[in-house]
């Protein structure tokens, strides 16, 4: 569930043999034509890793990991499979842990943007620098792309929150408040007052599964009236999407609230939840659902750290599962709208895989899409969606 953060994108592979070199701050850069692995700290709390293959092609890839449980330790991402594949293709790869977990978009942007300078000082100057972001890292990568087009050559954004933070929060929050109303026997706390979770199976999966079995129609009603329906081609996928959203909300609600200074980030105060259902269902449902009003400073934070401007001045390729339970596919349409409104649609290629899952791609699929992006940058020929 919600495995988009420091988890490996695919099954880990055995690292290729390479020199492991520890360099302290201020040390001379490495000039020898040998494979290099360097680790260190970026300011308080953030770790970085730098890898250069022996047959380096001169290009650097900055990898941005996804959302991580705020309660988990801050560690480097477990991206060995895709990192080693990119190294085998001749690319250098750099990554940061970020200094915080959770919805750490500011930290992801700041510490990833610093990686190129670190790579230059400790390893060597790259010819070009590419961004490779997944999930929340896809959003941070998008914002870096929009704000620093002179620094980066191109970006691959996988299952990214590219439609914006506000709609992602709306997707999660709508699901939570409607679930609470339709399944009052399951006690998971309020939207920003979640119960402490020590055993996900016992406290969430088990009770929610039992409630769905007792009232399967409730999930159908939820998915009809919510503003952003849960992805799923069948009952099992819909239930799994619900589990993912509820666990994500329990993990992240307090973290996002802290980032918006304790002010509300969700608004349904005047929204009417509706669908082709009898008034006898819709009336009590709208009367029951908890209501919230978003605060101006929370809206401002979400806009600054999560709304696509559409200013794509370099090639960007996105990749998304069509039935993504964590970051739904609707994000791609919102990104396309923003980019097309700026008249920059020629700089965006969006690809989709008709499948269920979040960042559910093989190493081969990820590598091929990245190589397609590089070919686009090399030749100027826009790849097919």
C-alpha cells in the first residue's frame, strides 16, 4: 500500500562493481576514468549519492523519489534497479533522500537542484542534466522543469502528481469524508485528527474489508458522488484503491496540515455531492458529510508547491498507469490543459499503460521511456505518445 516512496521501482538488481570513494566537503573532484560511487550530506538531515560509470557518456540523471511515510527514517531511495540500468547505459545518476519525509516538495526541489553542483565538485562536470521523477518526485521534477529550463535538458515524470497538490488533496479528502459518512462503524479519526496506526491490517484493512462486505453498495455510492472517483475496473481494484487512499490519509494528514501551518487545505463547505441517485440517499449523505473550508495561506502553499504553470520550455515525457490508486490518471489531463493553454504542447509527450497500480512499470519500460526522451533531446524529433 502506498508504496511509491523509497521503495525500489522494480525488483532490486545486483549492483555492478565500482569504486566506492568517500569524499569530505572541500575535497578535489574525481578526474580518473573509473566507476565512482560517492555518498555524503546535503545540509541538515539530507543524504546524497552520486554514481558515475566507467564508460560515462557525459550526461547526468537526477533521480527524485516519491512520497515517504513521515514516521519512517530519512534514508536514500532504494532505486538500485533503475539506477544500475541507467549506469549500464552510460549515464551518471545522482539522488537525494531529501531532508524530510512526507509531502516534502520544497525539500525535494531544493536538495535535488543542489545535486548538479555537488556532482560537478566531487565527480565532474556533466554535458547535460536530465530529471527523472516518480510520484511526488514527479511533481517536484515538474516544478524544477518549469522554473529552471536553462539547467535541465529534459524530464521524465512517472506517475507524477502533475495535476497539482490541490486536486490530489481533494481526491484523498473527498474519499475520506464520504467513507466516514457511509461506514460510520469504522473509526479512523477525522480528516486532520487520524487515529495512530500501529497495525495497518488490524486497524484499517480488516475493519474496512468487513464493512465493505457488509455494505458493498456504500462503495458504489461513494464512487458515484465523489469529485474524483477511485480507479478500478472491478470490485477488487476499487476496494484496493480505497485501502490505499485511507492509509495514505492516515499517514499524511498531519504532515500536510503542518506544512500549511495547521490551516485547512481542503474545501467542501459549499459543495453538493451528487449523482444519478435518489434524493433519499443524496439528502442524508450531504447532511452527514463533514464540512471544511480551506484557508488562504494553505491555498497559497499548495499553489506555490504544486500547481503546474504549463511553462514547459524543454522536452517532458510523462508515463502513467491508467488505473493508478494513489495518483489518479486525471492528473495527466490537468497537466495537458495547463501546457496547451500556454501554447507549449509541442514540449509535452504523455504516455499511458492500461493497467492498475502506482509506478507499476518494469525496469525495461522505465529505461526505454527515458531513452526515448534522450533521443528526443538529441534529434529534436518528438516521440509518439
